[in-house]
C-alpha cells in the first residue's frame, strides 16, 4: 500500500514550520504528502496548548478521524506538538486510537519511530533534545517553496510569564547556529521563496556565540538583506525586553525589513505586567514605539492582549484601553485569560465571566476600529503587494502588503512571486480589494 501522510496543524507559525519539516523528514522513508484528510496511512495532529480546553479539542479531533476512517484501514495516529508534550503517555492510556505521541523537541526521532512501529507497541517521545533535533533537520533539505515562508531561528523560552505554558512545552531557550540558518535561508530562496519570516517563541532573544562573536537577530537580518532574490524580511514573535538598539537600527539600515512589528504587551497596566512576571513596563514599550516612529513614522504595531488577568481592576483595564488609543495598533490578538495547568497563574482566582466578556468586547471594538481605519486609509491608493498565490476556484490572486494585510484582486498567475502595484478600491476588517494598476494609465 502506498504510504501517505496527512498533517493537520493547529496554533502558531512554529507549528506550521514544524509540520513542513516533518513532511521533509518522513519523505525520506517513503511517505508522500497528501492534501486529503481521508486517505492517509499516517495521520498527524500537530497540536497547540496555549489556551482553553486544548486537550479536549485534541480528543475531539481524534474522534473525528476515527469516524472518517470507520470503513477504511486505520491510519497510524500521531499526536505531535505542545499538547503531546504536556500530556505525554496519558494520551496513549486515555485514547487507544492514538499510536504515537511526540513532543516538539523530539521530531528528529519521527522516522525511526515510524519505521519501528508495530500495532502492538505504542510509543511516546517527549524528551527535550532540541540540539539533536536541529542537527538532524540541518541535514534534511527544506523543500518549502511557498512565496512567503517561515524559518525557525530560536525555540523555547526562559522568561516564565506566569500565565504561559510555552517554557514547559517547548523547553528552554535555544538559538540555532547562525550559518545553519543562513544555509536554510539559501535553500528556501533557491526554492523560490521571496519573503522570509524569522520565527521563534522569543525570536528577538536570538543569541548565538561563535569564535567570541555574538550573533543577534540584527546580524541575521543584515545577512538576509544581501540575497538579491529575497524581497521582504519579517520576524515574530518578539518580546519588548529584547528590542535592543541593534535591532531597532535595522529599521533604518534595512531596505527589506517590513515596517510592521508584532510586539506583544499583554496589558496597559504596570501592576498587571508585574503580576504576570512580564519583566517590562508600559513605559519600556512606549519607549520602543517612540524610537521606531522616530526612525520611520510609517512603522506600525500590532500586539497580543490578555484580558481579565487575575487581579485586573476597572482601572487596570482602563489603562489597557488608553494604551490602545495611544499606540493605535493596526491589528492585534486579544483573549480572555485562560488558566493553564502547571503555570503559576493556574491557582489564581478568575475574574467574573460576564465582566471578562464585556472587557473583551470593549477591547476588540477599539482594536477593530483602528484596523478598519488603517484599511480604509489604503482606499484609492496604489500599494505594493507581494503576490503569493491564486485563490482556489477563483480567477483571483492573493498577496500581502508590507503591513501583512491580505490583498485580493483579479490577475494572471504569472504575477505570483512578484511585487506589483495594486490600486485598492474597497476593504473590510480583514482584507483589501483592488485591481492591478494599469501601467499605461500610470504613464499617461
Ligand atoms: N513570546 C511572546 C511574548 O512573550 O510576547 C508570546 C508567545 S505566546 C505563545 C502567544 C500569545 O498567547 C501571548 O502573547 C499571549 O497573549 C497569549 N497567551 C499565552 N498564554 C495565555 C493564557 N494563559 N491565556 C490567554 N492568552 C495567553
Ligand atoms: Fe510565554 Fe512569551 Fe512569556 Fe515566554 S515570554 S513565557 S513564550 S508569553
């Protein structure tokens, strides 16, 4: 029987990158990637543990796969990602349909585990072997050829914000060797990638030492800049404490670094930031904002907000709203605090549900109104769009501007991979709509 693998990916960009690398790995032992949910011989759920009922969602998904394969051969069922790490062998005990549980720092073992798999023997791999994992993947070509691709430079976190599971599921901070990252970037660019987003849970904490020289994310950006075929550089997710001056300087020296920074702050109240163990203040954040705006007033910000963190008063919430009004984030993520097992905040008393929902709605109303205002400001203007793909079943193209807005327009697929001018005619909260600017008209 032909060996086919399907991966369903949840959560952050790190998981998306990992899923692609898992495909690259299992290809070596004969597995072909399938886009269909229902004809795989190996079905992988790459899971996320960051919020709410993550574990229950995974069991629910497994139930769905079970039904899907009811009249077919059962696929080898693998749970990967952060829920796998957090729950480990518990999952094998609770759900017999699951065959293999593998954590994010053990993916280098996936081929071995699959080759040795027998139906009678379930397997759990959840060690933190980050160095070995990257050494293994450094030897496997990255075949990703999406116009805009992620490249992991750093993993894990040593900051231990009191609400967050990442330090427990991804392990301690680790920065990949500078030359290995550049080799992989070169592979991606040869594959046709035009935009690289450097990723890590604390991407700007990247720090790699060789021959007494310390390489930071600024060095990576400067080196990437030299690839003439590469059009744009981004990075995510960064922490305010690691926004050092060398990185801030890149916004004046780099021509390819997008003028858009996703920099989570979580709350506009210093009291709450302290309770969260964030290790930065609102003033630190505003200082970064002002430095960047001074370099280039067109730089825009987005952020993450946790609403109703235990202890948040009306006054603390008001300070968050005031911050949003000041910084005018152009797009952001906001969620009610979700108690995560094993974290310091897990035992704290939750804020009333109705109050939390009300605060979330108020937050999102103002975030969305900023977003709409920004999108409207593009109407009747011609903007640069990096064309990423054709939209399935439609004669339309999809691309993004510098600020990561989705742009949808009619056009020929010969434009894919190019930066072209699109005249924006209308917008909604999430997307801009327009048409390719007519060169002849522009000249006239
Ligand atoms: N490392 C980044 C930072 O420190 O800003 C964030 C990475 S975290 C994986 C992504 C986002 O998930 C956080 O910025 C936070 O807003 C959100 N998050 C994490 N734990 C959460 C929790 N327990 N409840 C609600 N949101 C949470
Ligand atoms: Fe989680 Fe980010 Fe805090 Fe690390 S710095 S614990 S990844 S929120």
